C-alpha cells in the first residue's frame, strides 16, 4: 500500500503540474506527506526545516553563486545540517523526525523556484486528493 500511495502521488503531481503549471513541491513529496499525516508534528517539522533551509540558502546566495544543481545540492545539505543542529542541540525535547532526508530539500527547491504560497497551496491540493484516495481505499490517514 505504501508504494501505491507514493506512485499515485507522483502521477497526481505530474497531472497537477501539467494542468496548472505549478509544482506541488516536487513529484514525490505529496505521497510522503500524505503517508505521514498520522504524525502531524513530523509533517510540520519537515516543512519548517524546508523553509529554514530556503531562508539560509537565500542568505548564502549573497556570497555564493547558487543556481541549478548547485542550489539543489545546497538545499539538501542545508536541510540535513539544520535537522542535525536542531536535534543535536536539544532545542526540542524530542526528535520529531524529518520525513526522509531529501524531502525538505526538494520542498525548499520548489519554494525557491515558485514561491512559498504557490508551492504550499499546490502541495496541499495534491495531498488532499491523495488523502481522499487513501480514505476511499480504507487506509488509516489521520491519528485516532
């Protein structure tokens, strides 16, 4: 079932992107977000890390040339580093667990390309459709 949701997320993301011209924060991200809705803190933490990485990359862009693959790699590395710093420093009483290692970097990359509002709203729409499909299939989506 897990793989079906991720693959359905890729198909829906591609369809959404073709119809609207907007990316729902990458092709694989909506599936992983939909599968993680049972732990909403984890979803929020992942989005927070993505936005922090995006902000840090914008600051770094003042001194470095960041575009294309280099920007994407920096966003992935910043996401990983920020997570390690937050978890390692004890800022939070527990490790909320980032969704994957790449997901926040992918989100941050799309935010850089099309803006926060367009990226987050697109992501919400595709995740919403995935949630409806998951519920239709009888999957547990939300915490009880």
